[in-house]
C-alpha cells in the first residue's frame, strides 16, 4: 500500500465576485515511503493548492488523501493536529520570525508541543549540527543569507521528527549554487532519516537533481507520473517535453523556427536517452546513407544519474536518403522534434 495516496481530489475557490474557479480537477497520486517525489508545473497549475491539501491547510472539496492509514479529509481538528506532527513544511520565503534568533526559530514547534527546556536544547543543537549552522545559533534572520535561512526553516520543519517533508518552491528564491547545497541537504536527510519528501517546483533542474519520481501537473490535472527518467525520456506530452528541453543549453525555439532549412539542410532536434546519449549513432547513420549531418549544438544532461543527450542537427543529401536516415534514428529510439513542427 502506498504511503501517501491521493484519489480524485478536487478543490475550487470563490472570488470576491462569487464566481468559482476549479483549481484541482481530480488529482490521483501514489507516493511511497522514502520517495523524493517531485510535482512540477507552471505557475497557476495548482501545485501549491495541492500541497496545502496534503497537510490539511486547505480542505479538499471531494476525494481522499490517505497518509498511512488515515484519510485526512475525514479527520476532525484535533486528529488533524496530531497527524500534522508527521508532516514538516518549508516555503519559498522561509517564513522565519524576524524577532527571534536562529535557536528560537527552530525551538518554536518544540515549545508548542511543551517539550522540556533540556529536551528543546538537545534537539535544537542536534538540528543545528545537521543543517550546518552551529555557529549561527544566536544570529537573527536579517543576518543570514538566503541559503542559511532555508537551512533554519528545514531544521524547524524537522524539529518534532516528522516522517514527511513538504517543500513548496523551496529553492525558487535561491541562486544556483545555494540551490545545489539545499538539494544536497535534502537528499542527505532523505537517505539518513528515510524521510519522504514532496517537492513542489517549476524548476526542472530541481527534479533532475534529486527526485526519483515525478508528476507533471497542468491546469489542475496530473498529465503523467512515474519514475523521473522514464517520464522525461519517453514522454510525448508537450508540457513534459518543454520542461525537459529547459535543462539543455542551446538556441531558443523561436530562433530555430526561423532557420532556413531549405538552404542548409533539414533541421532536427534529436533527444537521445541512456546509452544512446554517448554512442556514435550520428556518424554511423551518416556513413550508411551517404548524408551530411552537421551538428549545430549538443549537450548531455543527467536525470536520475542517467544521460539524456540533446543535439540540434541539419541533415542534407538525397531526399530519399534523408528520410531513410530519419527512419533509422526513430528505430534506434531517438526522439525527433522538428522546430516549428510536431514530434514524430
């Protein structure tokens, strides 16, 4: 049985004029214990509403959200408060109290649970060591960098030893280097504590870096879900391909649409996965069909530590030979995109 099971969850909001907007339109998800599960989508897709439904800050209009054996949609307030002890949460803008120092910010949930002073002191010092901030104990949020603030927020979220950590755009306000360090910390916590982590994000590099599973959400619906590498290497969904393409450094799609391929050869964007990302398939096909394949731009990225390669190429030669070359690429499970056209 899945550790977290979300079934047909719907959620709507009314605006000031009384009209209703449906934000979640029947969400189904299954998350296993120990997963680092990414939920990726653009702004307005329903990501943050979903995560607030998971911890009960928003009540779903219909459907069920089961954590272990408890359906949170059926719990009363007292039962929900008890369940929330299993769920920590961190946010994009940290949500630290400016008037309290690092120690007191981390201690807040422990004081709320009426821990003794000795237990609080022991736990806070453990957490400061875990997140690498032992020297910042008496500092205030205004004296910290963005990465340090997020480390304090992580420590506070872990104070009462939850088994689930929800991350709502937790790295969106951080620079790339700091993002890497926070993701490393989350990965470490996942392994050492068997912590189940749900990451809400619009950043493909976050999914690429640490998530073993992913769901793509668009307009309040899950477009697809599964193992991260499988989803991004095999998907035919336009939104999923767009997220994958965002990690490759290359020319813009608008620039490529204007490329005069009738003069310089047929323009293709090739996506190679797994072992194909590192072999000499292009050279082999060019020789076999006597075509001229010119590489305009290429890069390799890793998802779940497996390579995915991106090549923008032009292919010239006899029209029949060009078509045979493209057919051979498809037979080798190379995904082909035509800038300005559809994937085939």
